[in-house]
C-alpha cells in the first residue's frame, strides 16, 4: 500500500495559512494604524497648535501619550497574566479609538491633549495585548515571521503617512487625521475576533488546540530548556506595579519639561532620571538594570537600542535642513530609507530563521546601529557630505530590523506561560522609557548648546546629541552578547 505524504504542519504553512490568515491581517492592520497615526499626528501637530493656540501644550501632546502608554502596558500585562489577552485587547482598542474621537472633535488644545492621553493609554495596552495574543495563537516556529510582518507594517506609513496626513489636513481638516483612523480600527479588530474565540480566558489555557506546541517552551536556540525565564511577575501586586508605572510616567514627563525651568531645571532633570530608574525596577525582570544574562539582558538591550536609534533619528532631518540646506520633504526621505531598511532586514531575518541564531543577529544589529550613529556624528563634526549621514541611517534601520524581531521572539521564548503578559509589557516599557529618557536628555543637551550661541543651532548642538546616542549605542553593543546564558539551566531567574 503506497504511503501518503504527511499533511503539512501549521508551522511550515506560515502565518498566512487559512487558520492564521485573519488574525495575521487583523494584528498587522492594528500595528499599521498605530504607525500611521503616530506619523500623521507628527505632521499635522504644528497646524493644530496654531489653530487651537496651543503652543504651550505642544510638547505635552507628544509626551503625554508616551507616559500614559507605560501605564497601559503594565495594566494590560497584569490583566493578560490573570485572565488572558482577550479582555485587554478589546479594552485597549476601545480606549485607542475613544482617544482618537476626543482628539478629532477637540475644539481646544486642552481637549486634544486629553484625547491624546487616552489614546496613549490604549495604544500602550494594545501593544502588550497583541504580543500575548501572538504567544497564545501562533506556535513558536512562526513567531519570527509574525514579528517580521509587524515590522513590515510600519513601512507603508513611513512612505505615505506624512504626505497623506498633510493632504487630508489641506483638503479637508486636521480633524479627519484622527477621525479617519477610527473607522479603520473596528474592521481590523473584527478580523482577530475568530482567533480570540479559540482562546480560553486563563493563563493556563495554553495555545489553540491546533497549534501543536506550547509557546515559550525551550530556549531560543532550541538547545535546551529555557534560560533566564521568569515563571511569574515578581514582587509587588498588580496595583503596586500600576503605581510604579504611574511614577515612571510622571518622571518621564518631568524630564521632558525640565528644560523649561531656567533655574531648577538641572536638579529636576537629575531627580527625574533617578526616579524613573527606581520606578522601572519592579516593572522589568530582576537583574535588567544590571544586565544579568538571559531575559534581563534581552529587555535591557531592547531599551538601549531604542534609546540610541530614536534619540538620534529625531535630529537627523533637523541636521540636514539646518546644516545642509535640504528641504524638509527631502530630509524626511532619510527616515523613509531607514524604515525600508528596517522592514527589509526584518523580513530577511524571518526567512533565515534558525540559520541565523538569535545572539549573532542581535550582536550584528547592535553593531550596525552604533556604526550608523558614529558616522552621523563624524559627518557633523568633520562636515562630511550629507549623503554620508543618509547612507548611515540605512545601516541603522537594517540593524534595528535585524535585532528587534529577534528580541521579541526571545522575550516570549524565555517567558513561562504565566509571565508572558508581564515580560511582554516589560519589553514595551523598556522601549518606551529608553526612547523617552534618551529624547528628553538629547533635548536638554541640544537646547543648552543652542542657548549659548546667539546665531542659533551650531555643530556643537548636533554633535552633543549624536555623541550621547553613540555612547548609548556602545552600551547596547556591550550588553548584546549577554542575551543568552553561558550554560543552559531550567532554573528561572
């Protein structure tokens, strides 16, 4: 009797297999909409501020969502660990849409900022809830591919988001930049609903019956048991972690606003950094701030990479406009090049799979980001052609794409079922606080150098920014090799 070929497993079928198609499209759509909204708001906010006479609240319109997002991340992580990701995802999408509605119908800058705060709360929670959904729905073999798809979902907004937002604001009104996204959020969520019905509400539910393997079983290299995994959130209660998250958010806001205090600004800035570091300790795995091997170093590397990349990226178009006379539109194409390189590298690492081990991918990615920032610093100091900085940022995007998806995969692989929500929120918090602290500090440096020169911005202003982010990038390179432990062990950290 002839033998029949075995049916292909869901792992080999990929993330677009009919069992995963809707949840893949829905999750990527939510990521896409969050990315589009972020870029679009950045484009239209000067117009909003002018129309609503809200110059004094301009910075808070950006810093506020960033801060409340940290609270949302912790809340969604706690909720997911206790009840599963279904409730947190529904609630986070509802808050995200509500924030858009408030901002889109705002008649004052105060109302718009209030909407942005609600939107940030929902956006932060949505990120964590989606990560836990991925852990519960997809088998581990597909995690690199779905995270690569998430990275790719940022490309189109990077290409068309600013232009589309400007066009909408010009032809209709800036209100529709917010309101238009609301109509797309609901269909995106509805695509995920069938997959959510297959998940039971408790953390012990496991994956869907057809997934085959349990997410998080085994270490990222498939060479032994999970190393550095955390079986459950440590220390304080869920309410305690929310309190720490609120304190960290307030510290970030304080650091952002410290440059506006002419006399006590320095004291406030130092105090804010100290408070932020104290507050973040209960929100991340034990040993994160000391770069303990395994999961703690994964979380720390994520934060350092975000701090180096985004801390420098914000000032790159500014450099090209001020120092090289580029138009804002052409200078913005630099960021598009970095975004395309990010998505391309993410797709490449997804296809390579186990042929490129996690530790090597993260080390290469961190080195590329550091090299890019150093090249931008050299361009600033030595007055090299602007093309050098543009090419360098393609390297930076490639480095981020190479390591970001792998850091996400490692976080889930090194997490027990009960700690998937906590560790996913820790990764997102590391992202947010790393970037926030870096941007706040570079802003202080840039403002300080600019204030000393009556002519305005100088090479020293930009050099100070890129020097700091280069130091942070060097720290990421040092920590990157510690993402895997020396000897596999089943004992949790």
